[in-house]
C-alpha cells in the first residue's frame, strides 16, 4: 500500500512534470513568436518612417520646381498681357529668351499665339512655321478660361526629342479672349537624376505622378514615363484617403509587393510615391529571426531533455523543480524585455544589478552603474518625482509604477527614458527587499510628440502661429499684463483687395503673397514674447506684450512700409497698384476694469475697419487716425 501510494505520487509527479515542460515550451514559442512579430512590425514601422521622410523631401523638391516654373510663367504672362503680341513686343521677348541658357530646373520657355503658332522660344531652333495646337496643354487653355498654371502629361519635345513635363498658363487679349499660351518645360531626366541620389533598395522606386494617375517621372525609369495608372487602386480611392499616408500594394508596373508612403502636394496637382520592396525591407529581419528561432528551438529541446531527466530522477525532484522554476522566472523577465535595460535597485536606492543594455540606453557599462545611486544623473526637474516613486514602492505603498523622465547619457547629453518599476520581495520572508526597474529610450517618441505639438500650433500655409495658439497666448499675456500692470498692444492687419488679387493672379499667386506678408510679420516679431499669427484668410495679427501705444504704432508703420517695399504687383489696388496692408492697432494700459482680452481684439478690429474706410494702406490706432503720404480716401 505504501508502494502504491508512492507510485501514485510518482505518477502524479511525472504528469505534472510533463505538463510543466509542455506549458513552458508553448510559452517560449508564444513569447518568441510575439517578439518576432513585434520585431517585424518595428522594422516595417521604421521603413514607413524612412519612406515618409523621403516622400516629403521629394514632394518639397517637386513643389519648389513647379513654383519656379510658375514664377517664370507669371512674369511672362504679365509682360504679354501688358505689351501684347505685336512684332515689336514679341521681338523683345524673343531677345530676352534667346539670351537665356537652359537651367537644371527649367529646360525651355515658349510662347504660342491663339492658333498654336510659335511666337518665341528660348531654344536655339528655327521655329518659323511650327505649330503646337495639337498639344494637350494648348487645347486645355483654349477650352478652359482658368488662369492658373496647368501641369500636363509628359510629352516628347519637338525641339530636343527628350521627355519633358509641361507647365503652362493662358494669356488673354485685352477683351479677355484667348490670346495664346506661355509654356515652360522641365526635363523628366532632371527629376530622375535627383531621385537616383536616394537609396531605396534594389527593388524600391520613387515616382512623381499627376493626381489623376499619369506617371511624370519614375526611378528606376524602365520606360514608365507617361504611363496611365488611373485605374490602379491607389488612384481610384485617392480622394477618399488622407493627403499623405502609408500604403501597401502590389505594383501594377512590375508585380512587386511594396511598402510605400504617398504624399499629395498641397500646392500643385501632383503626387509623390516613395516605395521599398517589402521583401527587401524584411530580408535582414528574416535572417535574424531564423537565427533566433533556431536558438529558441534549441532552448526548447534543452527544456524537454531537462524535463525527461526530472521525471527519471525523482529523488532530486524538489531541488530540480525549484531550480527550474527560478530559471523560468528569470527567463521570462529577460525574454519579455530583452531589448530594454533591466536594473535591480536596493531599498536604499543603490543599483545592485544592471543588464548589458545599459551601455545602449545610458552609455554606461553595467559594472560602472553597480553600487551607484539610481537617482544619479536625473534631471533636477524630475528628480523629486522619481525619488517619491521609489520611496512609495520601498514603503509598500504601491506594488508597481511607470514613470517617464530625463536622465544624463554619457555621450548624447540628456535622453528621455520610460521605466516600469515593480516591487521585489524576499522568497523566504516575503518582505520588500528592493525594486526591479525595466527602462527603454523614449527620446525619439518625445521628439515626435514635440514636433506634432508644434504642427498643431502653426498655420500650414504661412508657418505663423494659428488662431488657436494665438488665442491661448493672448489670454496668457493678458493675465500677465494684469498682474504686472504693464501695457499690452495688438495689431490687426488685412491685405487690401485680396479677393481681387486672387481673381486676377490665381490662388497659387495668392498663397505666395500671403507667405510674403507672413515673412514680414515674422521678422517684426523680434522679442520672444511677440506672437505673429494668421487670424483667418488674408487677415493677420501681431501681439506685442509690454508695448505702449507709441511702440505699437512704430511697429505697425514698419510693417506697412515693409509690405509696400516688397513691390508685389496688384493692378486692382489703386493708387499704388501694389500689395498693401490696412492696419488697426490698440493698446490696453489700465487693468483695473473688468474688461477681458476680447476687448483688445475688438478695439484693434474697429481701428482696422477705420483704416479700410479711410482709404487703406494706412495704420489707424484705436482712438486716433494716422494718415500716410500718398494714400487716398475711398
């Protein structure tokens, strides 16, 4: 009977040991699988970030190129509509274009009359008798009265034979009828040379296309210029997606599965797609994963052998079981956080153990950290908070905590880290004998959060503060001025006849005008507390803390004069026929009343209205009107 009970116990022990080995192996497989999947996602996320940065860079390059073409066309159309297409006027333009040498960005410039006949060109060819009325851009401008720049499909140049991208604008007769087309061309090879400077892997690509799916340039080229991909999935749903996003797809051009990031230009109807082959991105991960999985399988085999030995050596079951449990606990801790820094901290705050990852996280080897204070190197602003957290854990007030703080890195200066803390207890008594801390570097995420916060507070077109950010700063400066008894001034500005400017020159020229005005305001916001913002549409605002009425008036006049000195043509803004500003200013000096910050805005807005009523291109301070030489009343 005693033997039977012993057999039962041994049988149960064998069953439990077998179950334990099976569960341990499954846990290792699950943890390893989760880790490898997480590692795979991290690799893909890193590639997504690289492609996003590349797409934004390439989009900016395309925007700059088309903006240059737009500027040339704007000047040329203005000259043609001002002087007409008489032989003398065309001879003057041809003389100018003949002296022009081909540049990297703008290949050539052409002028055609309303029949498509060549009037002038910068190319050294005999253009007598040549006609381009069959071109897509010419037919577009003849049929559509839009005055904006039209980016056409790539075509073969009739003067040079190479692939070119066309950017063109219509010009009119004095009666508003179609007079012809001004055209600039950009070599497709110019974009290709730029794209070849980026390493996107053996099967990666960079493509520039129109928003409706026509390939303008693609590297590697492979003869895809001019290909119509409007039926591809991305272009069919592009209007339903964000302006910029990650996109996984199988290329309709070469059948390669790709990871990509696309970016729609906010200024021109073009799209940039930067891609990498998903196989190329994951190839290093697959090799490393196979190595790691082989090690895991070896470990699982070792555990299985250990389990069999445990079953066959029952007389050592207690000792071996305890050792196996301890090893399993250690393994779980290291396996789950293998890429992070693991530290064991004593109750008195000394570091008892640091994992090898400390060299990557903090720049210090483990032996350099042992027996030092866990609070050493922490930013003074975070020191008290971290110290209180450690004390609370050591006193048993909490079992675990998570905290983010700044700490000195040996080589990089200061880094942000996130640390998960958990109480450690003695196996014999159960008393708290320290804390286990697992830390990871969060600097990149903090930088991203800071950049996102900056984007949320700025205007996308002008890069000035947006209205929400301005309202927050106004309330803060109002409260500070009330506390300290200092004056607070405000300037509200409006671009004169800006709707007429947009109608005359197009929205792209209008955007460029607003960016020029914003540049002047940013230059005049000279002190750290000054806030220049886009208040809405063509309206701007400048907050001037600790500035009296005289100072406010001086700043306003400098801005008005600086805008006038820009000399931006505005034919529908008499008498100057240049872009000008109407400015209203207000200063609040007495904070004994119950007025709030909206009263300052209302006073400046009222002064701005008076400036418009008084003839524009002037500054009006609340309670007074300053008339400037050369201005007239409306």
